[in-house]
């Protein structure tokens, strides 16, 4: 069924009212303690009569048209309350976002606000390109209400304990499954409760869909088990970490628990032929699932709209299976930063507060089918989604939000020198073990030791190539 896009004025005003837009905070004045989260004020913006222009670089690869509709609905309301702040909305730029953004920063003409996903969200903070938001968060604490976010939301975005980004949305990794394939194979559906199944159940279930003759089918897949967040949530399921949570210079993939989890992943791919990841697969996970070449897909809520529009079969979602150490999942790291080179920090902060407000979160659910970051919005997520598209009446959307309410899962783990560590040190080992199937998981342990020495400045970037050669 086609998704409904437009909001009626009545719906919009109801949502805006629920967010508390009636009362705006005065500049630098604290809100009433203990009050509800409200849509933000224009506190600290330019004097009346002076119009300040800022640029906002959005990110929305899955529902680009929806985010444009959202902006068309949102921006008049923002301007009505902040008439001296004019915003140029820049749609998702597509590929090479990191490189193009860094080039713009070096040139001195980057947008005032930029949105990034995954390691990129910490990359620019580590490069020193972000405004430290902590003083602004402290000043406007009652208005922003950090207690409205799940426990680990800001871990990747802290530098010396200070927060540098605010969430765009928070997405929980779940298992999508093809009900038609399950019915045809006579396989029972996955459970709908967290903790009701584990990695052994998952592996056994996936094996039942393996067919080696062409067209080949596998049991499950995700974006790729590499030096990334997809590997991290499985490692945490074994009670281990890629990045030591108490020391971001320490790569902990050489522990017994981490090595056991990595061996399970390697075996799932190469021994069972049940997990579609390898140099011969040739298709991405979404294409595999929509093409009914896999029965289970590890995926977040950002793909709900893609599934609703593209699936020709019945499907649903289930919790991630437990590992030996208990519950595990990923909670996405998608954030908005203010560029340090902005000439309008207060106006940028005003917009950022609106972009992370409950009102904007409701619109984001409706137009982009994204799971909200604020805990106060979690009960509304299934309702708004189903009002926008009745297809979701058949989907267990509550499983996404149950994980946030219970603080299940963690965001991506970031090294002190995150990009170079994952891309240059760990990825070559993961490629040989997981992608090519030509090396044992012990190779990842040896690269982990080098990753630690690199993050502790015992190995310089100039000497990294020589050190990597020693591990071949």
C-alpha cells in the first residue's frame, strides 16, 4: 500500500502542541525544572531585525523524498518562531560525503550543520571540526533534556567527556524475515520477545534455507562482517568488545571471548555456507532479501520504508538473538554536528535544538520511517508509522522500541584514532578471514595488537605500512 506523505494542518498542530511549542524560552533563561521536553526556542539568536542565514546539510539516503516533504512541513513552523534565522536546506549529497565535507571544511565553506552516520559521526569530532556542545547543553539543560535518551546514546560523541553531536535518529538492529520462505520450508518463525532465542537457534534456522545449486540461497546476511559495527554487536554477545569500553586505545579482539565470536562468524560464512558474505556473493543484503535469496536479514528500522515499498512477499521482524553473554544489538550512531567554522553558532544551535526536538522526531517518524531517539516518543513510533502506512499493522514495530526502553544494545565502538584503525589496520585482516576465507581468526588478534600500539602512539602513521607487512 502506498505510504501517505502529507500531514494535515490539524495533525501538525496537534503534534506541535504535544511538543510544547506554546512556550518559548528566553535567551539563556532556564526552563522550569522537571518540565516536559518542549520544541526549542530561538534563544541566543540574532537581534530582532537581523536575518542570519545558515546552511544545513541533511542526510537521508533511504527516504530522500520523505525528508524533503518533512522539511517543507517543518520549516515554516521554525521560521514563524525564529524569523531572524533563515536556513538553506541541503539534501543528502550521496557518495563521498566524508571527503567532500572535509574538503569544504579545509576550504572554509562547509555548511553550518552537517549530519553523518556511523564512523563518520566521530571522524570529524576526532579531526577537531566540531563545536563542543557541552556548554550549550549545560546552559539549556531543561530544554534539551538529555535524560530523554537511552543510556549509551552519546558515548561515541564525547571528547574529554564533552558531547559534540546530537542524534539524528536511533535505529535498533533486528532480524527481518521472509514469512513466505519460512512457510514454504515448514520452518517456525523466530520469536518476538528479547531473550527468547540465541545464536545457536539462529545458526540452525539459517542452515535450513541453504541451497548451493544456482540460483544459490543462503540463510542470513547483513551489510558485511568486517571491522565495523556489524561485527561489534556479535562480539558483545560473547561478552567481549572490539574497542575496550574503558580504554579507547585498546583493541580487545585478541581476548578468548572475542576470538570465539569471530570463529562463529567465520564458520557461519565458510563452513555452513549459511551467511551470505564473501567475494563470490555479488549482491548486497537488501537485494538478497528482496530477491528472496536469503530468508533472514540483520537490519535496522531505516530499511522499513524500503521493505514496505519493495517486498513482494510477507515479512516481519524479530529481536536479535542472544549471544552466550546475553542480549545484544546495535543502536545506530547517526548524528548532527555544528561545524567549528560556523559564523553563526547560536543560530546553528537554535536549529539543532529544533532538529532534535520531540516535534521534529514525530515528523521524522511520519515522513522517513525512522525510529526516534527520544524515549518519550517510543510509544508513538508504532502508532505514527501505522497511521502513515497500514502495511505496518502486520509488522511487530514494538520490538524496535522495546530495546531502547530497556537499554539493550550499544552504539558503535570508536577507537581514539578510529578511521585509520578500522580501515587500515583491522580491515585487511577481516577481509582475509571473513570476505575471502583464506586465513584463521587468529590473524585478527595479531592485527588487534598492532591497532592498540597505533592508538597509543607506539606506531606512527608513517611506520604503519611496515608494521602491517610484518603480519602477512
